[in-house]
């Protein structure tokens, strides 16, 4: 059974089952709950929601991050995915509980990279919603938001085989090629800016024309980890709601 809102959004219902582990996949840890109880979720309260004291581990035996396997993750992939996962449209703010591994491995740069990417995105205008983006490959996770009035949005694309647990345990992670499609847009030419999510810098800027209402983007390279992108329609003004877009990447 599915519960569909009038605008096409689907509610997550009790009884559905997603086998993805929230212990080994921290993007799923935050995104799954966000799309159930987040402020903009169909079944959410439609007001800001913050979850506190979040940690990775079993409720019955959690003793602190310093004794969890994530302490072996010196690059902080668990934190990287936890920081980028909230780019989903649910609207859940996360407060992580135990900073010991963040401090031990000096992982603060993950927050800076995400901040660089989101800098200047006016989420508080009330118009951003689920992109409903579709990936051509089932193992590409796509999360993001779009302002369809201004014809601009942002996405995070993640290889599902690259949760922190697989990386720490040296599980082979095959790169994935594919395309990402976002529908419900105006035809025209779009500026697309691709971001390195680890450094928080841009690495490719494209202009992509589309004669239909769907913007389809090919991944620049086969994806072994994750990548982010921003897109915006190039025009004088779209519906008069925002200034013209200048197509250049930020560094």
C-alpha cells in the first residue's frame, strides 16, 4: 500500500522494509528518518525538526564512539555521508552525540566542504522540494532539492556500495557510470556545476541544453564514492523570482 500526497510525494509507511543497514550506511541513517518525520516530509509536522544525541551503534550495547568500528575510519567516511545525507528533502536537522572520533582524526573539514556547497542556497524561501531525481543505475543514490519556480536545484549522488563500513573493511567498490534525470523543469539551457564533496571545491562547469521538461545529466566519470552538483536555468529571469544565473563555479 502507498500513501501519495496530492503533489505526488510518497509517505513511508510502517510495514515497508528497506534492508539497508543504518549502522554501516550513515547517509541512510539520516535520510530514512528525515523522509518520515522531517519538517517537510509528508508525514512530518511541517515545522523545523531537530534530532539530538545521534550515534552509530546498537541501542543495547552502545558504549561510545571510541569503542566502535568507526574509530578505524581515519578519513571519516561515516561523518562525510552523515553530513551530506541531510541534503534530502525531508528537512531534519541532526546533532551528533559523541565527538571523540571527529576530534581524534580532525574531521572538521567535512563540515566545511558541505558548507561551501550550500553557501548562498536560499532554502528559507520555502520553495525547495524533492527533486524526484531518477538515476539510470539502481546502485546510485540521489538526494537533493529543487526550486521549480526559479528552475534551480542541487543534488548529492552516492555509490551505494561505498558506505563507511565497506571502505574500512576493504570491500571492493566498483565505480558506476550512469545518468541522473530531474523532471518538472522548463526547457532551455542549464548551468551545471559539479563539486568535489571532499574538498568542497568545484571541478567542472557545463552548459546543458534540454528541449523537454527533463534535465538529464551524465556523471562526469564513473563514480566510486560520491559527487555533488548544482544546476540552474540560464535566462534573464525565471518567473521574476530570482536574479539571472552566472554560470561559473565557486572555489
